[in-house]
C-alpha cells in the first residue's frame, strides 16, 4: 500500500473522512477507498468526487461489531455484511478505531433516547418551541387526518352549493319542500365535517404540546453529551501526547540505582517475578528470514541513553552537506518543481501484441505510452536522492554503524518505485547523463551507457552496485532485489520488490542481509516490509534493521541474544534484546500534483531540466524523450523509431567492419566507452567499469569532439 493521507477531522467530530484500503476480492486485493463517517453511518466511495452522486456501500455502526486484527487492520461486521479495512499506519488505524467507537456509542445512545417516553415539566421558550415543532415527525398521522377532513369539506361544500342553485330555480311548492330538505341534510353533513376538522386541529395542538417537553429534554441532553465528548476527546489527545513523550523519553528514566545494579552490557537486570515489569509492552516481533534463523527483538532500556550520544546514528537524517571537494557550499539554485502534466492517451495493448508476432524482439517499436520521460541513466541517478545518508556514513568511525546507513541508503532507492509503473527509456550506446550538485550539496555524478543491452549481461551491469569510502577503505558491494510489475495485461499496474540484499564490506568482512517480503493477499504483515541483521566478521549480530521500502528504515542496537522457542516450521528462534529503535531514513513526501506528473519525486522533476554546457550525448538532449515530456507523444513515437533505427545501423556498420578486418587478418578494436574503462575488481572478481576521468575537464573546455553523434 501505498502512503495514505491522514483523515480530515479529529475523532469525535460530527463528520470524519479519510482514505483507507478495503478488501475487495482475491483478484484485486485491497483497494484504496474514500470513507466518510457521519451520523452513525460509515459510507465509502471510490473517489472523493463520488460523494456527490454514488455511494458504494454503507454500514450502520449502531449494530456493528468493531474488531482489530493486527497493527493496521480493522474489521466491521453488521447484519451479515463484513468490511475488512486497512490503514497505512498503526497511528492512523487507532484514530479510525477511536472515531468508530465514539460514533457507535453515540448511535446507540440516540436509539435508546428515542425509545424513552419520559418527560420533564420544564418550561420552554418560544424559540425552542418553534424549533421542536419542526422536528415532531410523530405527528404525521394527525396531519393526514387534517388533510382528509379538508377534502371532505371541499366535497360537501360543492354539493351544498349545487343544491342552493337548484333551489332558486324551483317553481312547484312540492318540489321546493324536497329540495329544502336535501339542503338541510347537506348542511348537516358540512357542519359535522367541520366539527371533525376542528377536533383534529385541537388534537394536533394537544399532541404537539405534550411531546414538546420530551423533545426539549432530548435536545438538551444531546447538547450536554456533545460538550462532554469534546472535553473527553481533548483529554484523550493530551493523554496521547503525554504517552508519546513518555515512550520517547522512557530510556532517560532507566538510570541505574543501588536497587537495580547494571550488568556489564549496560542493561538493568531482569525484574524478579513478583515485581511489575513493562518490558513486554515494548516487545517487537520480526518474521523469520529465509535461509537464516528466525528472531525476536525485545526492546530494552539503555542507562546511558540520557546522555547525548556521540554516534552518527543518534538521530534522523540531517541536512544536505558534505563537500567532497573542500569548497564552501553555495545557496541552493532554484530548480523547477513541475513538468507538463501527463496526457490521457488510450493504448490498445492487444493491437501492439498482434503486430509483434513473428518479429525480432529487438526490432519491435514500443510506443512511448509505456515510458516515462526519463532515461535509465537518469533513473539510476535518482539513487542519489538521499545522498545525505552516504554523507553521514562517511563521517562514521564505527564500521557497523556505517553499514546501517549504507543499508538504509540501499533501501531508499526503491522509495520512488511504489507508484512508478512506467519504464524509463533505454539508453543509446554512448549516451551519457551528468548530475552536478557540487556547489549545492557537494556531489556530482556521471553515467554512460557502455554496452548494448542484451540479455542477462546487461542486467548484471545495470543492477550491480559498489560504494567505497576512501578515508576508511570500506568497500561495500550489493545487488538489487527483484522488481516485479503486476497486471501488465489486465488490471491496474503495480510494482513489488522481493528477495534478499546481501551487503558486504570487503575490507572488514562485515555483512548485512536485508529481506524484502513479497506482497501477499493473505498476509497480515505490513505491506512492503523490510527486515535485516547487521553482523560482524564472526557472524555475531549487532543491529536489527526494520521498516518498509516505501517509507522509512530504523535500526536497533542489540544488547544481548538468547535462543528462544521453536517456530511452527521447527526452526529455533533467536531472541534479541535491543535498545529503542532509531530512525535512519524517512521518505520525502511527493510534490503537489505528482500523480499527474508521472509520480516523480522532487529530484526526478529536475533531472530533465535543461543545463548549459552538457555533452551533446546527454539524456536531457534526447529528442524523443523531450517531446514526450512536452506531451507531444505522436511526434515522440516517430522520433523514437528514428533513433532506434539509427543505432541499429551503427551496430550493423561496426559488425561489417569487424567481419572485414577478420577476413583480412587485421585486428579490430571493439567499441570503447569514452569516460569509463573495463577492469576486474580485485576484491569481488566481478567485471566492472571504472570512471577514468576527463569528463569534467572536457566540460570546462567544451571539448566534446570525441563524443559520438547518437541523436
């Protein structure tokens, strides 16, 4: 799931709104829906705009049962109907549960008050009387009687009028007597009906007066209850804030006293059985990792935690500062914060697949409808969005703490993929991309497409990462996990990350294994969950890592470990006693209107921004990509086919030259990248490409004559 917006109002208000995920079926799983809680009824809609015309379902909380399955799930059941809901965080889930419980209690109380026929002899004002009369729905039957009487009066009045008219035209005295008798009868009926009308009006007034006192009492009671609820909510909010502060400051109160001597590890001894202990309240459980023993963490208190830690892991990510060149950082340049909105063009996937039958895969022209206006080189550069994690890691003196930050950095690169279902443009051979943030943030990068993307060899180069900290010599290597795009043919596209990342520091032999749990419709785990363990060269665990790849990562220092009970699979669990987790990384919120701009992050919005002096092979200058960003997709498709055919022609020309050289017995030099050279890594044995220098110097001189003409 994605990140979900917080509800619009505080629990306890008349109306409570917000996004939740609702279970639909085993095909679509949980779907994002807009929920509205009002007057004891919980209704939901697909979008906020649907509130004006289409309600997808409603459940009455007065007869509903509210249950919580786990940290984020809510189950509502009433009258054979059950809603399985999921919030994005435990805090948001608790807000909804509080609002639902208050709304349920209010709905039940209103039902009970309506069935209460007691009344007080309290005087009422004229204004209250007028307000009450407008709400007396129980008087509908008397109003019907009045309406009936009115119809009868009209009927008999018309008959009386006809009789009187006939009386005036009579000439025979005998007939006159009969007509006069008929007039008298009709007049009598009219008088009886009028009396009934008057009696009905009197009954109506009597009943209104008799019920007005009861309604006044109900109204006053509701006003008092609303005031009481507002006071209760205010008290709960204060208590909640106090509990949060107490939880955050709890380690500061764990100072050793003579009655609680500390062990050598700095953790107080376990309380005796007869003593009260709140240790279980801070217990956290983690799933078993594949190919490694299951483990449980128990949060302990650190008696030294009240002192300011000298560790670089003592707080969340800081500012953007680390000047590798030694220059003073300059004020941030104002960069663009938006791009043209994505056009809403339809795409017939089946017609594209039909046209691909019998063609070579490399020659199939895929339309830009599947793309986003960035190249793969730019997409890889997005990994530097949270570069401050590497800045902090470079300043770490402890290699294990440095490993935690490197692990958080490796996870942060996936945070932008949760909503990015479109593919980047495949780079052309020789295409480059530079990102120069030296004056702003103290770093710059250069990427180059060094080989033709073919089969698995290209994937090795694309998803194999190395980082080295020159001050310490720590050399980290890891591979990316598997990225899976679901519902390519039918349904809404969504991306999941799954598998393991093994990060190795080849200098110290320290390791970190991160497990990305795959999404499952049947799992109650937090979606996109990531867990990990940092170990030294002797495989002894020192830190537990936990979080989600689309939101945040935390680390908790292990104080001691023990062997626990066996799991259902027969594996023995390891129990780790840890300190309170500390935030390593937190995802930046997406820019405003990001959903209409390919869900780009703030950094991604600037990657295709025009820069002066870049090489003519830079991805910013790629014409099909720029046309797509401008919304001119038809022109972009034509330009994309031209560039791909131009690259194929260059490849055929090189192959012909190579074949001719072989026939003539001459040596043929294969394609050589301009800014990187190939070598074998001495630590890992992997074939890698290393920057050989010269790009930034060429940029200063604007000496691009060696660069190929690829666009």
